[in-house]
C-alpha cells in the first residue's frame, strides 16, 4: 500500500514537472522545442520549420505572434496554402518572428471564440474578422482593434483597395480591418443532372421553378442546404430581400430606412417559406451542417445549391468536389417576377478579412506590417483569384484578371460584370443581436413554427431596440 | 511546537491560503455575477445598471420559457422513467449469479466517456443517411426519421442519449446499496415463501429507499444542469426545440455577447435548482425514517 502511494506521488510530481516544462517552452521561445509540430495539422509539413530556423541568426530576440485563421478542412486548402506562404514570407522578413497559426471553424471563431476573447481583452494578435456593425466596427469602437490607417499610408495601400470595400471595416474614417477578397452568392447547378432531365439552365424564373419541380418529382433534392447553422439558408433569404424589396433594403435596416416587417421583406420570407413547403430543400435540413450541403450536391443527391462563390474552388480536379468537376455551373438568381429591386442586382460581399489586436509591442507591430505587406499584394490577390476563386478586394489589372481559366470563376466574374448593381449581405450590416435573431427566426420559419409576418415582426423588434441603443 | 499548536491563530494561518483561493475563485466571481445580472453589460462597452429589467425580460422571453419547459421534461423523464429503470436494472444485476462484475462494468462504461464523445457517437447513430437506427428502419422499408432535425424527435433523442450516459452511474450506486443489505433478511423471506418479485418490491426497495432518494435528488440537480449534451448534439436546435435553460444562457451570453442578460439567466437557473432540491428535501426526504437492518 505504502509503496503504491509513493509511486503515485512520484508519477504525479513527474507529470507536473513535465507539464510545467511544456508550458514554459510554448510561452517564451519558439526555437527550443519543435517549432512546427504543434500547429496546423492540415498544413503542408514544409510550411514553417525551415523558415523559422533560417530567420533566427545570432542575437535576435525571438518572439511569437498568434494568428487566428478559419482556413481549416479540405475545402479551404487553397486559401490555407496562400496563408502558409504569406506566413513563411513574413517570418523571413522579420528576424526572430515565429507566427503561431490557430485554425478554427469560421462560425465558431466569429460567433463564439472571438467575441469571448474580445470581451476578455485578449484576442490573437492577427485574426480573421468580418466587417460591419456586429463585428469589426463593434470591436473597433471598444478600442480592441488596431487603427491601420497609418500603416496603409506608409505602405501606400489605401488607394489600391476597391471602392467602398473598406467601409464595413471603418469607423469615423479610420480603417480597422482589411478585406481579403470578395464573393457573391448565387446558384450552383449540376449540369449533368440538368442534361439528364432535359432542363434548361436556371437563368429565368420559369426555368428555375420548372427545374426545381422536375428534380423534386424525380426524387432529387432541388436545393441542397444545411440549416443547422442558419447563416446558410440566410444567404438565399438575403438575395430574396435584395431582389424583392429592393437593393437598398439590406443597408437600410440600421438607419430605419427599411423595416424587417415591411410587406416587401415579409414577401421575401414568404417566398422562402413557399419553397420550404414545396419541398425544394434538403429533408431534415435543420440537422445538416454546411459541409453536408456540399456533400449532397457533390454526390448528385441535389441538383442545385445556393452558396457563395467561394465554393467554386471545391469543384477543381484535386478538391473535395472532384467527383463533379467540370459538371458545375454558376448563375445568379434569375429575375424574380414582380420584384421591386433591380433584377440584375446581385449580392457582393467584401466582408471577411484580417484585423489586428490593438495591444501590440514594437516587434509585433513590425510583424503585423510585414504580414499586411505580404498578404495584401497584387501577387496574393491574383493567386486568390486563380487558385481559389476569391474575387480580389484590390484593383487588379485587366491582363491579370484575363489569366483566369477556371470556368466557374469566369462565370462568377461574368455574373458580377452583368450585374446592374450590388447589395451587401445584411450580416455585414446589422448589429450582431439583430443578425442572431434573423438566424433564430429563420429556423423557426423552416420548422414551420412561425409565419413570415411573425418572423419580420420579431426581427424588427430587436432591430428597433438596437437602433435606439446605437442612437444613444 | 506544543505551544504553537495550541494557538488558534496558527490554524487560521494554515487555512488562510485556502480561504483566499476560495474567495478568489468562488465567492468573488459569484458576487460579481450577481452584480452583472443587474447590468446591460455586453462584454465590451460600459455597463449600466438596469435594475430588474433582465429578470423581467427573461420571464417575458418566450424562448426562455420554452427552455424552462424543456428542462422540466428532462426532469420528469429522469425521475419518472429513468429512476424506475435504474432500480429495475440494479435489482436484475444484483441477483445475477455469474459475470456480475462484467455487467457492472458494462453499464458503468458510458459514464466514463466524455459527453462530447457520446454526443458525436449518438449523432451518428441518429444520422438520417448512414445512421444505425435509420439503416434498420430502411431495411424494413420505412421512411428515415430525422431524429435531431425533427422538432418532434429531437428532445426525445437527447433524453435517450442522456439516459444512456448516466444510468450506469446510478445503477452502480444502487447496486452497492442492494449488495450491502444483509443476506439473512432475503433468505428469511425466501423461507417464508416470498417470490422474487415480492422480495424485490417489499424488501429490497424499501431498504434502499435512502439511496434512491439520493439518486432522485442527483437526477433533479442533473436535469437542471444538463447542457453539454445539448450543445454537442443540436446546439439547442432545431429552432429551439432542444434548448434548455443553460444552453439558452450560453447562447445568449456567448453568441449574442449579452453578458448582463446571460448572467441574469444563470442566477435564475441557480434559484430554480436551489428551490427544487430544497423542496424535495423538505417534502420527501425529511419525512422518511432512517432504515435499520
């Protein structure tokens, strides 16, 4: 008995010492332990190790900078590769720097982790962030984010961004975040299935409805969707609102110029509810994740899906959607009969990018500058477009854009070129409480627990309260 | 040395660090939580005192009321379905002659697994396309059931998973009590000609009543506290059908960033648990006499 106790004690002491040693190693220096082993399991193994070794010659102070990204999983591998290269280059540029990558799922980062870190005041030094009143602007007003205006001036970047794309990331003329690229949301459809059932491409409303009805009849889900996270069906709702109630509606919610319970917005929700009733969406969608939506579409269980143009890279030959590579096309939502908005208008978002902690020392500031310089360059913007189908947020020359060969990306660019005007997604406009309410209410609508009018009323109630609070 | 140990202040000195830690990590956060419950703090901006607004809003909030009802369902299920089942299983296992250890270990196994593992495991069992249950249903030509996506099924599915996870733990508790009953009582009854069912119902169950009470009380506390399995399996969805008080609070506080309101909700949950367990103690447990063999 006694012996046992002694050995248990010994083991626990040893464990404590071991753990303590680990803790120290991570905190103080990146050079002692294995520099690359701990993070980014999905990264290519060569990503960071050689760079950090060569970048630490004699007597430079080693320091680490944390970087939160959302490029996890196979579908994001092209973007991850770009990020890895930028990280590598930045580490080479700044002596002693080691960037610690921390990959987290998009929604978890945006709605759970980052808000909690912001509340506690310890966000990562570099992090993926969305623009708008619910994200960047809220954090910037609370003094949590670094004012990038002087850095942009120093690097001469300010005028290189497209018109207006910095607005959701700005407060009082100061820039707090930089959009990495843009996207538009539209319909991906399986050309094989459409040919098999003799359907026209869904470019007119009648063709779209006919396609949906026919697919439904043949036992194929018309639209794949995964509504466990309600932001997924919210994409379609957003475009319905823009088209039916007008392209300025989404931007007008926070000023009171448009209302969620106005007849037009309710009509948009009604259209969604009608589609729901007709069985146009995946069965059991409330239990399906966003990834399931792509899987169903790739497996040919669904003929169409309404998704962001960022998904185009999933249909390359070496990507998750390789099974239907070359059999996918992208169109914007066709003109909705009796819609009030410009029926050529499409949604365009430059909502996601990188932000930086306000709490930086000199070294970290250097690292941030180098990161911005490397990430927001013509080269990386073009790579994003060519390799990943991300629309550039910065001006690219026509000959650069002409290099695009991917057919879906070309279609995406065409959709934007043919669009009379664009409107933002309301998630980058409204306050986070309002946005969360849209998700809650939309799930109720899908579950048939609320009518479109009730949905509109409930969201408007939160919107009124938030607008009143903002006016104070 | 002898005189030092007689000095009461020395003892105080020894417990002081612990008390300090207790204050730092328990008393202080609790007091600040109560304070936050009366503010509109969003985690970032300044906090304003809003009086009882949060509490009033909570009871006006239909979604929160719905989550209270869900908690009550879980409570009823664990007290009225789970506990009787636990007792039956314990009685069965206690009279098994061979491999009793095997049964004990098997039923106890789920409660050493982490809730996330169980949630994901059962998520696959319930999966509409590849799940175990639906594969069986489809083999019989039945339509698949969307367990976690259907408003009607989601809560039931979670209740079953939760019961599967925790029953083993309680079974082992009750089993220990049954095995502690002196054998001669049982043998005396057997000689008098009592059947197995009679012995179980009229002898064993009354003798293990105190431990059943403990199990019921733990079940009540557990039912009010349940949140992890909900967050892992459905996140409160579909459309709030499985939201319990705690998951609603987590979503409000963390996802909305509405820390003031979230803290108020947590105080309400605390009050609920306190009142219910106290009621149970006063109404049921106190009235019972001690069991003596």
